[in-house]
C-alpha cells in the first residue's frame, strides 16, 4: 500500500494546482486516489469529532462585573441577526439589559431571534441612517459585529467589502461618538495580526482596527476590539466541504493544500470574548482581546477525509492551490519565539510586546500602538473618496493598499525597537525566498529598527547593518500553513 505522502504526490502529479476544470479521466483518477487516501490516513474521524466538539467551548466570565455593566443598560448590536451577533444577543438578553436592539441590513439566515430583542434595519454603509438610529436609541454600549466576513468573496466584491468593513466601521464609531455613547466594542479577525496584507478582507479589518484606535485616542469614548479566529458555528470551510461532498458525480473538493491547519473557536466563545472586551476598555486607548488558548489547530485534510468517509461520497479531492484572498506563506517575522508559546496566536510579535492585563485569564489583551500623524487619516479620506466616486475594484483596491502601507509605517513607528530587531533578524534569514510585498515589509521593519542606519543609507547609499542572529521561529503558522479567520 502506498503511503499518505506518496498518494498525495500522485494526486498533485495527476492534477497540478491552478486548474479551473478537470476532465472526466482526471476526476476518475482523483476519485481512486481519494479512496486510497481515506483508507491510509489514520485519525481523520477523531479530528472531525474534535472539530465538532469545539462548539461546546466557552470562557469564564466575571458575572458580578458583567451584571453591573449590563443590567438596565441600553445595548445596540450591529449584525445581531448573524451567527455571532445572535449568540451575543442571547448572552446579553440573559443579563437583563434595559433595552436590547439589533440593527442589520435585513439579511439573516437560520440564526435564532430573541424575545427580549428589538430588530431594526439599517445598513452600516449608510452614514445618515446609522447616525439617526444611534442618536435615537442613545445606547449605553454598542457592539459592532456587522461585517463582510468571507475572504474569497472580498476579492470578488471589493467595493462592498471595503465600504462595509472599513467605512461602515467609521460610520458606526463616528455616530456613536456624536451621540455620546460611552463605549463601542468591535469584532475583528485574527488575520489582522498581519502588519500588512494585499488581501482585501485582511486589509479591511486591519484598517477597521486602526480606525477604532484612532477614535479612542481622539475622544472620551472607550473603544475595544475582540479578535476571532475561524468560528465553527458559521464555518465557511466546513459548509463548503459538506456541500462539495453532496454534489453530483462531477463534483470536487478543492483544498488549497494538504498541510493546512487552522485554529477554531465557537460562536459562544466569540460572544463571550466581546463581553470581556467590554470590561477591558480604558479611556484614551484601544485594547484588542483574543482567546489565549485556542487548542491545537484542526487539520483541513483530515476534516475533508472524515466528511467524505462519513457521507460515503465519491467526490474526489483536488489540491487546487491558494485562491486570491488567502495568504499561502505568512511573513516569517510575524511571531517572536520568546513570546509565541505564551500568548494568543492571534497576536503578532509587536502586539505581544504591548500586552496589558485582561479581565479574564483565558483572554490576552494588548494596547494598540500607532504613531500619530495626518498621513493615515488622509489616506483613509482618500479611500472614502474613491469609494464614493466609483465601484471599480482596481481603484478601490489601490486606495486600500495605500492605506495599508501607511498603517504599517504608523504601527512600526510605535513598536518597541527590540521587537522590531528580532522580527527583522528572523525574516532576514528567509530573505532569498521573500516575495515583493514581504521584502518591502522587511525593509520597513529594518528602517524603524535601525533608524540611524536608514538615514545613512539615504545619505550615502550604504547597506543597513546586518540584523543580529536570533533563535529561529518554532514550527507555527509560517511553516505549516495555519491560517486564521
């Protein structure tokens, strides 16, 4: 019998990555190879069971403090009809708010509604509607959960994603500040730990985190963030696997790769994380919260094989390569080995250096640090102008990309120089294999890590001093293809 690696190698040879269509002969070969892979790969069923069990996980909550914060309060949830929004509405309703309101654009799935909740309609992209609604409700606390959450769809619907995730967040925060709301808690993604990304979803959520921080620093409103990884209850990956397995004879399961593993959390954990973020706010700064221990990442290949075995489906697996919107190789200086094993994997090396106390031992928090200046604000205004003038995806993408590079510079300018130098040293070891974007990120890190050397380069054209050698990063997202929601 062939080994798992031999079977996978044959699958790649039979059907190289990047094909949009597969002929019947190739599909037949892949079906046979997939059956062999199911028979040869041990532990897939156990991995599937572990994945499903995550739905029951929850966090410890300081109930007395939550009761004091929520009892009798007017609470508004944007996106309260979605998966996480619905779970949050249930958590809030159980703690006796004085008024509980959900606002969404009217699109909802099978998620339950709650008798104590009021359900209103407004699109966060509509600045006037959002301002009128928040001014009328005068909430004591706003949870901003509404977003476009699909990385693949973000690449196809660039304007809608950016206008929702970036400008929609600005609309909510601006309206809340104008209405005198004491605090806003925003939902974000673990993908935002990347200092820079050309991917629309990641860049849009990172920009939203920066907007949240800028509003917090500029005014009296507390602004906090909860970062989620892949949420099991509305898992795009799992639903696709189930759908592909149920397709007719010409169906196929497309996997980006066979070494991918991903962290997972439950909708309950996500809702509870937002509650904890509400307790972790401080005036004059923004804090980001993430679950400390997400467990061992789930193997995507095992999940696919278990779905096929459980359903008895003959659908073959095709290793298709990475789609746009999904990063194949993260920046190699993303994690610092000195802290990576002790903090949430949803925090990068620079963020780990800015950690603060959190309201729960199961959650890590850090203070968002970014250099002040008008350049990023101008770039955000330029993005808004582009979105007002056109829906052309290339124009919107270019404006968002300019903002992303500006945010990278502002973040690095505020990062501890020690962390910058360690990151530069780790990334420089992979210098020969870095793509253009990652080379530019490394150069930016080096510029901020060695400012005197950067000035010397500008004056004399000399090279920067070589980064000091440091401990290599342990196997993690950069080496095994882990990705976060």
